[in-house]
C-alpha cells in the first residue's frame, strides 16, 4: 500500500521530521485560503501516486493569489499519467541551495534493510543508481539492532554531504529508518531533502510504501488504505479479497496462484491478444469466490472474452465448476464468452458438471488461451 | 535419489491442530510421508490423527526424532515459528504460510545465516520427492518418480509444468517450491546446487518470475558451476512496472525497471539455458535433454 504524499508527510511530521507547513485542498478557493494561511510563496502539488509529477505539470510554484487560482484550477481535475487529480497539497515553498536524497528500502538479495543517502537529489534515484551508482552511499542494517547513529553519519559523509548540514541529514536518516521499522514500511524515501541557505534540512517530498502483509498490526496506516486505492475495480477487488491488477487489454483472466495467472497473461500476449487484468482467486476457492471473480471481470467494460484457468492443488475442480454454473445461471444471456480449463484435483468431476451451453471447455492451458483470444476477434 | 527429503525424513508439523495443518497432515500421511509429531504451544499431550502433539519443536525433535518441520502457522505468528524451528535440532524447515510481514522475515533471514537448518519458503507449496515424501500442500497425484529436478517460485505453475512432464512420461527426482516472497530461505542457486550434486537428477526445470535478481544469479551459477542441463520459464512478461502481481515478491520496480522478465530471460539465454515461451515448451526442452 502506497501512501499519498500528504499522508506520508503527516506520518513524517508525527515522527519529528522537518516537513514544510502544508494544507490539503480540493477546490480552488480552499487552495487560496490555504496559501493565505501558510504565506507565499507556496507550491501547489497534485496528490496522485505517480512519479515525475513536476515534469507532467502537476506541481506549480506560485507567488500570489492570482497564480494560486490559475495553478489550482489547472491541476485540480487534470489527468496526470492516467490518474484523475481531485486534491492538491498547498505547501510552504522552501528556498533551497541544494537537493539531497535519503531513503530506506529492503535489499531482497541480502534479506536486509539498506539506508541510502545521495547528493544527487531531486532526480529519479533509480536513474542515478543505474548511471552513477557510486553517487549513492549505502548502509546495510541489522534488523535486530536498527540503524546506528555512526552508520548514518558514515553514509552522509561518504555521500559527500556538506559538513554544516551533515548532522541534520544523519538525523533525518535515522528517523526514517526508525519509521521504516516501526511502521512496517517496505520503502520510504525523501527526494529531495532540501538544504536551505541557513543549512537546515527539510523533507520536501515524502514517499512511503507499507507492507500489505503487516497492515493487521498497523491500524493507523490501514485506516488510510481506502483513500490510497486508485481504480474503482481495484477497490472492488480489495472488498472481495482478490489479488487483482487492472490492465488495458480485452481478454479477462481468472486463475489460481500468482505464477500461473501471470503465465496465463503472458500466453494471451503470446497468442496475439492483450490481457485485461490479473486476477488470482487464491487457493481452496469455493463457489462464491468464483461468482465474485466473474462479476469483477464482467464489470470491466474493456473485456470481450474471459479465460478461466484453474490448476487445482487445494482448489477443487468440482467446486470451481459449480461456481461457474451458478454465476452464469444468473444471466439471460452470457455477457462475454467464457473459456474454461480445469486441471488437477477433481478436474474430471468439474468438467462433467460444467454447463457447456454456457461456457467453452478446453483441455489445455494453451488451447484455452488461444480460444479466448479468438473470441475477442469476433470468430465465435 | 533425491534432494533434501526422502523415506528417512521424519516430520513434525507446526500448527497441526489448525484447519490447514490438520487437513494437510492427513494428505501428507496418505501420500506416505512419515509424520511423527505435531508442535503447538499449549496442546502438548493431545493427538491429531494418531500423531502425538508436543508444546515445542525441541520436544518433538527429541522425543520423536523429527528431522524436518512443516509450518502451517498464521502469518502474525509464523516468523516466530520459523525461528523456533531454526533453533531446534531439525535440519529442514518448510514454511507454507503466505503473508508473513517482510520485516519479520528480515529477522528470520539474519538467524538463517547462523543456523544449520535449511529453510524452504515461506509462501510456498513445499517440497516433494515422488513416492517417498511430501512436505507441504502439493497435489501428490500429478507427480511421478523419475530423473528431472524442478524448482519454482510459484505453486500452481509448478503443478502445470510437472503435469506437462508427467503426461509425457517424464518423472521427477524432487520438486521444490521456493516461494513467492521477497525474502526466502532456499533460493534458486541453493536448489540448483543440490540438484547438481544429485547423481540421479539428469536435468532441471526452473520456473522463475518477475521481481528481484534471483534468476539472474541462478543464470550465472548455471553458467559457472553446472553440468546438469537446465531449462527455464519466466512468468510475468506482460506485468506492468510497480504492480504487485499476486506474490509479494513479484514486482518490477518502477523507474529503472529492475526485476523484469526480459532481464531474466536474457541472463538465462546468455548462460545457455533455453527458456520456454509456454510451460509445455519447457517440457519440450527437458525431453530433448534426456
């Protein structure tokens, strides 16, 4: 789960990190009122979860009310890389002389968190990592004891941060690590950390991703989840408890197990189609989950055909077949053609139960996907 | 021959009194696995399907000579259960649980480096040596004994590839699901090294997916250290960056785009490992090796 900037900054401020004063606004008048309270100059920032907001026109620096009106009117309601902007953060503009990067993430290969500092702030850090890896100072952290102050100092001095601001930046880094550990973050970063003429460090942006698997013990962050959700169908998937990712194609996909569902998507592409979604109904699915899954995929207006691919381990083919029959029996006319392939536990029983007036049955993964792609081409 | 588990494996099931634990204990036993004990704190002295339950893994290992553990413990408590297994005499722990918080696994990983116990998983279907022992939730009936090793990050994709092999009469020495989480115990390189050392494994099928660098490391290992031929499959060619595709570990990171299917396929290709476009093509490559 990824927090919005304003949510992450609220968490940062609560931990004592230096963040600029800000207000959230959803109308032009609210934005003007917020700017008046904070005092000019301010930044007006779109609250959507995409990188590169500034370049895409989602961040404007303004000096007065007229400019604030113009900027807020332009940004509110705009489409930023496919996401609708319905709120802006109005934030005191920082007069900076330098931009740094500070962050904490998980090094998967080492199974250890890693804290990072760079003087190459304000640009995409993954580009820095690819082009100039030595510009990023890294400290691996023993999760049992946490990031030690000397490690933070070492990273800051290795990175070449000016001595005058080094202590402040080191403190930002240890605080970020503590937040990362206490709040079950998977990634936390400030890019840029702005350095002012007075040698203060200010967290001008805030990125925080929280481990979905730890939300059970992070109730304050879990409460922010609904607002953090983007797409309407993805919100519905949350409600049904499915792993779901919406894509832009027209072949709807339902399956069990992440690897096999991903493979089904890839095969749709391989046979010349385009996948509409990733939907994993999980292990041991009963009839009701099957019905919910079909409901999800049918409600995506881009979908022209559906492939239902189950390899039963814990999941039983007869349960799935029952669910498919029940779900489709509700319709006078099946909204989109459905191709079903069942294998594994009780697959034979499942195939016998399936109502072949309602669905097309295929024996293999490949033939099922090929058939579903054919259906989108109007070859029914 | 096989790797890690066989007829001599004596299993303790952590979480044997839970719904999943009980169901899969029955399934494992009916497959022929030698389940000798359960371990559930506070339930010592009870029995499940005739299997004696102990309060701790330590007791189960001592009293019943258990040398491997299978963990069916809910996510909030699972990391602690894994740590208990690592700090006990069992030589192998298999963690089936999905949804263990990453930071808990980071603590487990630190212990793993100093423990003599191997960990498979978490978030995995387990390990099976056909006809001898199954530790986990894999459907035993699709497997057949033979001379192909299989290692995979995904459960059902493993079943798909095994089915493609078994259907054409190609059996398996051992199949391991290493799990779909970002932080896991046994990784591709570990599993490939075991298969390389097993004289009965004549070829290996390896199923990777997007996210992380494990497949790239495996490719380098195959190129430098393996004589046994390997065929590969990589799931997630069509996955968009920044989206978690079901598995917590299956994500292409944004910006720089690390962990992509292209990068993994390229690395395997460079190491001379044929990569199938479909699961059935993996079986084609394996058949050609034998």
